[in-house]
C-alpha cells in the first residue's frame, strides 16, 4: 500500500510558530539605557577606483580609496592607495607620488582643470603650480607638453582658476585671490612607501569655508527640492616621466598636474556635502545661544533638526564662556538668551534663578601631524611636565633665534637665557624616552611650538589645572630643573604658573627679538618676535586646521626687499616630509580633521587618549562645584584608572527671567540635545564623533532642568499660557546633578560624596568641598538644582513589553498544541 502523506494541521503550525516567535523574542537584546556609541566612520560611503595606463607611465595597478564620500562638511577624509611605485627615499619627492586636490564642477562626469584648487606657492613636485607651458607665446620650450593646445598662451601659460561663485578667474599663476599658501588644501606630493601603499588625511572644504568652491551650496531653483552642490576629489598619480616624456633620474618632475598629459591620468571621486545654506524656514523666531567652543560641533549638527522640530532658529555663536555667562545674567524678557558654558553661572543680580542642563561630554587634546621617514607618526605620549615645557617656550627654538650675524656687532644666534636647553621637544631626552619613534625625523625638520588659542576660556584653566595637579610639572614651573638639567624659561617662571589655579589664558611673555632667519640685510634688517614665531590660533578648531596643514603660519623668514618694499618677514611653507605641527585642540575637531592625539598621563600614571569610554570615566571622576552642585567641575587630579584627565562637560545655562515662549524654546533645545541629540553619528541631528554620549543620570538631569526652565518661577509670567508656569519653582534638596546617588558606572550623581560615589581625601577639590565630611556649602536646598524625573527608561519599557509578549506567545503556543492532544485523548477515552 502506498503511504499517504498527511499535511500538518494549521493550528499545530500556528502553535509551533508562536513558540518559535517566543524563543526569538526572548533572545533579542534589550536596548541599553544609554545611547550606544556608534563608530560613525563614514566607511559605508568609501569608494575605490583604479588608475590607468598613461602615455609614459603605467598606473593600472594603482587602486585609490577615498574612505568617506558622503555627508561631508569641512573636515578631513582618509585617502589610501596600493599598487603604486615607491617614492624615492628622499624628502625631495622627485618621482612617484600622488598630487591631490579639491575641485568644484556641476558636470556629472567631473570637473575640468580650471575648477581645481592647486598651485598655491611652490614645493617639491608642485610643477610650478598652474603653469602648463614654458615657451614664450606659442614657441615650444624644453618642458612643453605636446598634448597642450593653444588655449593657454603668453609667457608661461597657466590654467586660471574659475571660482564657483561667479567671480572673475585668476589673472596669473600666482594670483592668490581665492586661495594661497596658508589656506590651500592641496597636497602637492604624497609619498608611496616601499610596499606600494600610501595614506593621507585630506582636508575637504565646504561652501562656508571656501565659497569659491561652493560645496554644499543649494543649486536648485527657488521652490524646488534643495540640491546641495557636490564637489570632487582629484588624485593625479605621478611617475618617472614629465609631461613631455623626459624621464627623471636625478632632478624633480617639473610639469604641473594640470598639464594635459598629466591631467589625463587623473582619478576622480564625487564628494557629497551636507547643505550649507540657511536650512531653517524663514520667519521663525531667532534665539541666540552663545557659548563654549567645546559644544560647537554638536550644536552645529543638531541645528537642522532643532529648527524643524521646535519651530525656532537657534543661532550658536562660539566664544569665551565668560561672555556667555554675561549674556545669561543680562537676560530679560526683551533680550532672551541661553549660554553654553563649562563653569556655572552665578545667580543673576536681580535674584533670578539660572538653570543648568548638561548637553555634551567632550574634552581637550593635543593634536599633532608629524611626518617621519617611514610615514606619518600616529602615537605620542605626553606628561604634564613635557606640556609645561612647551607652554612656557622653554625649548631654545621656541623663542626667536637666527642663523646669521647681523651688524652692528654679532648677536648670539640663540637666546642666552635658554642656553643648555634642547633645541626642540624632539631633542629632549625626557620626550624621546617616551617617544623613541620621533628619533627618525628628517634632520632638516624644525618642529613648531605647541599652538594655543588666543583669549580667555574656561577650558584653558583645565589645561593649567592638569599641570598643577602633577608634582613634576609644578616643580618645573617653579624653577626646578628636570633630571636632564632643562630649566623653565625665566620669563614664565615669574608668572606663578605653578600655583595660580584661575589661569584662563596662555601668556607669551618672552620679549626676545631676533633678525629674520636667512636675513640678508641689504636695505634694512627685518626682525621677528615670539608672536611671529608662534602665532596664536583663532580658537581650538583653527588649531586643528593649521595642524592638519602642517603650518602654524609663522612669519620668520627674510623676504628680499626691493625699492618699493621694505625688509619684512614672511611665511615659508614647510616642504612635504618635514612637517611637524601640534596644537591644543578639542577632541571633536581632532576627529573631524583626522589628527592623531597624544596619550596624556593621568593622576594614576596611565597614558590615556580621549575616547567614549575614557571620557565617560572622566565624568564619573568629577565632583560638583562647591557652590553649585548642579554643575560638575573638571578636575584632572581626580582622573584615575582609565579616566581622561582633560574631560569637560558643557552645560546649557538659562535664566528663568524670560518670556514663557522663550523658556519653552530653550527647554525644547535642551530636551533635543539630551535626547535624540545623544545618538552618535555623522548625519544632521546626531552627536558627532569626538563626543561621548551623556551618561544616563546627566540626561535625566537635563530633562528635569528643561522642565524647570519651562515652568519658571511661581508668578513670574502671569501672561503665560503654560498650565505649569505658575507652579512651584522650588526643587527638592539634594537632587544633585544625577538626580540621586551615583552608581559609579554611568556617572553624573552629585550627592555629598560626588558623582564618583565617594570623595578622594587626597583631592584638593574634596578638601575645598567639605572640610568636615559634611555636605559643602550650598548643597542644601538650592533653587538651581534640577530634580531628576523618576520613571522608566525606554529600554526598561521595551523590556517589560518583551516579557509580556513572550508570555502571550508562549501561552498561545501551548494552547495550540494542547488542543489536538486533548482532543485525541478524549477520542481514545470515548467507548
């Protein structure tokens, strides 16, 4: 008999499906209470392209990858390649390298050479910038490119640059109307190593930084869907032949990458930028938000989402925190404001309360760009004493010096008061013992001083406090030599840098003046000072950009005068292979421009870099200010374990003395910043790389502070249509920054023991906060401490839903299987 195949009954299938679904639900992870840190590297938009066989050199084995091509703004992108011929082992970069540039162009096939940023200044391999023929008029010269037509004529014909904004094209090969040696992002010669690989960080510029490129500017007609202008990254591989076919064996390549033969070998990558136009609807209320640069990248990322989700246009103006605090204290119903600060804002003069809400966790860093003989150096360790040496200009060539003897008499080439100290930090035995890889720098490289921002800032105090928390650094600043005999610059020793805990600037007090380097006194002697040698950066972001370019803008080189121009000093761009630059930067800008950062020694002696985990550990180590327990105080002396010593929390501070609509608008800003704004990523509205998500307790504090700000003081605004506007403005005593005691793992609590769950008896902050172990002054009932909300987090809610669903599925599945079993059992019992 043929067996009969029976089909499973539908309800059995359903039952089994329910049980399987229950199993799947049980195994699904519940999202954590804190927003997870997303890598957000942009690797998902990486593009790889191959070279091709050229007229004289074969680049068909070359493969170039641009690791981020979408969602760009002014930042750096990693460019790597393999399959190239090795660059000659010389800083001359005579053959076999890449030349990289940024171009605009609306043609979908890519840009033409008149749309590319290249040719600012001269350097090895630059090929005279934009010059493409060397004859006079149409007469061929020895370096003429046979592929060039007669489009470019005259003496030394050149390719003009045509800007995207419609302004006139350049008029000569050295016309720096739009970009010049100090602000160009071109990379004239990038080395390929012995194994045929290479890598660089290329600075791309959006339409705000470079309007002549217009990247990200809306090109759509009015009323149409916005269409941000794309731009292009162009890599021109160079081999061993010039554009006329001459093979280079000793000299350098002379032809420009814009010359027709070389341009034909270009490898082109489309770059898509974030919109840079005004993205907020016209007519919305504009609300100023001045404040700390440490929040700049985060607020800039949130801005497009804030203006569409809140109906307000928030205008962030980065600047000194003291100015932001002044604007908060000067707030009125007619002049609303919310500041972003590091230190707390004191109660305003009229007695109005100021609410503080944490919005971002970031930090300060020492970013660097150092080209060694084997490539760009990626690791550095710094102790507080080493940074103290740099900030006090205690290395010989960190103050003016000269290499000539200028009349009258013969001046010493080096400052007398620094004789015996190392020339640079790279010659300091203390530094080399920690960083032996720096011994391989090119002998001709002259490291620049540590760049620092001008002006006053709360964040500057954090750096000095880090030095003052270390005995070795304090001793050095006080005049005690290091173990190798190096002493502090005496002009800085007079400033009491070892003890002044309120320093908010970086002084440059050495008055040394020297004749210009390479001075040739013909019509007068040019001199320079410490500010010419080591100019201030505009801010932390500017320091990152200058470091990425490997040029701090120093003007120390003698410029040959003529009858019309007096003797002067100019900037001489360091050649490829010899760039050594470093600066105090913020962690977000370091990531944005692809800068390696130094590992800094913390209070436990561990060398730590800024990362999500080390920044959050730094938050956990903080205690609240003694006179304002709503704000955590950066305290490098408490940074132990893996805590980063220069971690900083920025706070949105707002007075309740504002109109109800303004209070609600700023409260909505805080809610977004502490909510969706903590999801890490590169897209608009997210928390950019370089920040750590706020710990859960700080997010709760921010949400509670937003509620408190929107509610205002009792009776403060009778016209308010907010039903809570006349409610209680008082807050429960002891709420603290974390809304309760700290867990020690997610940070933010500010009970009497501090957010770390207990005060360190050796910490100066602990002694200042509580001389007898009791709560510090001001930690009792305070009106500017936000009471944290009590309730379930989204993760906890989802967890409850999961178990309820699991129970329903399990019961349903069990019932589905039990039905047939009971029916069969009943049939068997039936006579």
